[in-house]
C-alpha cells in the first residue's frame, strides 16, 4: 500500500457565483415599490496552505478531484445570497505548484504560506443594484460568473538542511536512525528505503534537519532505480553528504568509484554544483572497512573533501559528523541573503489599452478581452432586456466602433470569447434590443413624470382594486 506520494495531478474547481435576483417590491396598496432583487453570493476559492503536520500528498493521490461550494442566488427584499465556502487544502512544506505545461505557479515554503489555485466566480448583481435614474425598474439581473476550473500538478521537494546520498545499502537510513529520532526501515537488501526519511539533529546550539535520498544508482537521472523520483528532494538541501560503504560485498565496487558515479548523476540532474560536500566513510566497525577507509581517505582529502569516518553500529565518529554538519549548515544559513520585505508592484495599464481586441479570422470576427467575456457570462440571453443591457455595455466600451474599424458589416458573424464556450451572433450595429413595453432599455413608463391629481386618484383606486382582487384570489378564506 502506498504511504508516501510526492507528485500528484490535482483537478480543482472553484465555486460558481450565485445569480442575481430580478424582483419588484410588492405589498398591499403598493404594487410598484421598485426593484428589490439582491445580489448573488461569491463562489468559494480553492486555496493551498502549507501545514507542517502534513508530510505527503497521499490524500490527493486517492482523491484528486476537489471542488469548492457555489454562491447562493440573491432573493427579493434586497437579500443577498450567501458566499460559497472556500476549500482549504493543506500541503506539505516545500510543495511546488505547476501547470500542465510544467510552468511554476507557486513555491510554497514556510508554515501558513497560501496560494489560490482556483478562484471562485463573482456573484451576479440583482436588479436593485442595476437600477439608475435612467433604468428605474430593470426587469433582469446578472448571472453569477463560473468559478475557475483546471488541473495543477503538485510536487513535493523535501525541505531539509542536509541530504545523504549514496548507493543502496550504503547505510544512509542507519545513520539517520542514530543521529536523530527517526525510525526508518533498515534491512540488508538493496532498495530497502522507498521514500525519503527526515530526522532532526541537535548539535550544540544548531538544530538542523537531515534527509536521505533513496535509490541512487548509475542512470538514476534518466529514470533507473528510484533516483529520478527522489532527486528533486536534494534541490532544497544546503549540504550534501556522500555516504560511502567501506565494507561493500560486491567485488566490482569501491568507494571512490561509487563517489564518481553519484557525482555524475548529480551533475546530470543539474543545479547542485554549488552545494558544499562532505564524505562519510561508513561501516568502519568492520575490520576490512577500517582498512579500506585508511587507504582511500588521503585520495578523498586530496580532492578537497572533508572526510569523517563513522559507524552506525558502534556510534564511532557520529559526534564529529553531527558537529561538522552543524558548522557547514550554520555557514550556509549565514550566507543566505536576507528575505526582503514584501513589496507591492503596481503595473498600470497602458493609456491606449481598450481592455479588448478585435481579431479578424476566417469568415468571422473574434472579440477577446476580460470585460466582454465576463459580461457575456453574466447575461441571461433568454431575456431581451438583459441582451439589450449587454449591447449597451459593449457599445460604451467601444466594441462596435472597433468592429467597424476592423471591417465588420451588418450580418457578419461575431464571436465573443477565446474558448469553446464563446458566444456567436450575427452582428447588427446600433442594436435596439429590449422589451417593447419598456420603451427605452430598462425604463418603465409606470415611473413617468407627475400626472394630474384626478388622474393619480383614479389610477390609485384602480391599483388598489386590482391589488385587493389579487389578494382575495390567493386568500379565499
């Protein structure tokens, strides 16, 4: 059974915004109280948050589809819909978020670091919010925007100060078990360790973390063994420790050739050439191991390596190793540049940026831009008045003028949007959509200028009689 997963593909979908409400206030003797439709609620976001108690991406391996809740629609009486609940997904420290093409979207390091993987849709405005001096009684409301949906790839890169690298069965897990409180699986066969193990070491006043990288063999950087899966865990480590087996049973292997092979794999993986190295000659408690360590130590020191002879069984050299690593880690931390305070970068739009563009394609014209595409998603195309409101907004934005400049003529096909759910229509310049009873778009003749007093009394009496008849019809008892 899989217990450690460090790479998953996550399918996330934010909540849709709630639709706005088109409502007119009604009460006895006051049938024309004006629009009172509330706004729709915002859809919930999908948010990734670093949680130190989480160490694997296993939960998302088993359940890769995650969705936030939708916003509630608005209601009459100026009641706005409830916002959708954000979906917070805890991830391990050191998680990298990428898109399907491999581009890095976020690098989540540090407790509480957050990233909005998918943003919820905005709620639609109710007709009360759309009312104006010219549009006193809108007979429509805006639809909620759909939430963002897509796929992201999560990669875990272990956050540790020291990485132990070496051939299988070189004794990396044994060293971690005696240097820290970690309890990795230890056995006398290759590839015993199938996942990186983490331990915390205290040496004097320095506390640091140590991890082993399993399965490094020749060709690991090309996918042989387990190395390709776990080499990424070396990237964040400040110090690399070569654990060399001085008591290897294979006659064709020796510590120096093992070191050369692992260094070649690290170089081929790339990006690790600047990390300080230290060599731990392990298993010197075995007589032949001590003899071999005495032979190869001068060669290693001649190459510039700091060498420590250790034994996980007899605990020989462990204190020297832990303090040597503490010194290197402290130096690496001191050399690390201080993180700058968060700066707010303002990138104003160009003065000639219209917010959209019109592109002439084969047989039609395409309008692409954030505002036009958002407005299309907000429009109820079953409502003529809503369509007329969309046409007004597009005209004010300059879309009609841009279509004319691009060569569009009456009856040409126009597409708004760059995706498959784009809206297609036959363009008619200076369109006059809207319900005929309203005259101009969004205006109601019932809210016209003052009438003579006698006419107002007659109208009021007629409205009262109609209201009472309507009330009696719904309340026969």
